[in-house]
């Protein structure tokens, strides 16, 4: 039975950041999720329909059709965000999903609310698209030299297996 995959993204000020990181995860990591979950503060709710449409278009280009859901949190409501995102992560882990989370666009409140359960429950991937210049353009229009898809979970795991802990090499 193929591994079930979930992709959680946090919408903040930039819709392009959400779509570009998703596109990079598809292109560079071949991470094709069965389910996508978008979390946003209520102040960004007007961007949800175009994010969903963009993710549908990108997914279709890679010949798959994930289920897409979204959840809104009141602005700066950290506790509700932790409950919603943490509850989802726990449920997905219980169902044996591989879970990737994208923190690129998210504001600090939602990113923190997502990373606390992500660390505790050992997420498969924590994606961050590092772009040298703040560019609101589609992924393929930003020179590849100006962007790098980071997977913090993978980098930490590699650091641990290479004997690096807290930035220092261990014997």
C-alpha cells in the first residue's frame, strides 16, 4: 500500500509564497500529497480561493488530484491555532500519514503553532522556500539561483546522523 501523504501550508501575507513553495515541493522533492490543508488567519481569508485554485492547477500538471481543505483562525489566536494544527497533525500521524508542512508564508503566530506539534510528533518535512529577493512572482519566473527549497526536518536529521548537534561536531 503506497504511503499516504499530507501537506499543511500556512498562508500569511504572500499567496505567491504558498504556491511557489508547493510548486518547489512538487518539482524538487516529488512530494505529491493526497490531502492539502491550508491554515490562515481570518484577515487573509480572501486569498483562500485563489490559493486553492492555484494548487489544483499545479497538482493537475503533475497528474494528481489531492483533496484540499482550509481552516481559518482569528488573528493572533495562538491557542486556537495550536489546537487546530496540532489536532490535525496528531490525527494524521494516527492515520500513518507522512506529513509535510510549509512555513514560508506564515506569520509567526501560526508558524509557532504549527512547529510546536511538528517537533513533538517528528514531522516528515518542514519546507521553507528561501528567496534572496522579495519577489512576488511565480516560481518558474524567479531565477533558481535566487531561491532554495529548504527542508528543515531533513537538515536536522542529516545533522544528527552526521554527528552534528547544536552546530558542533560530536565525537
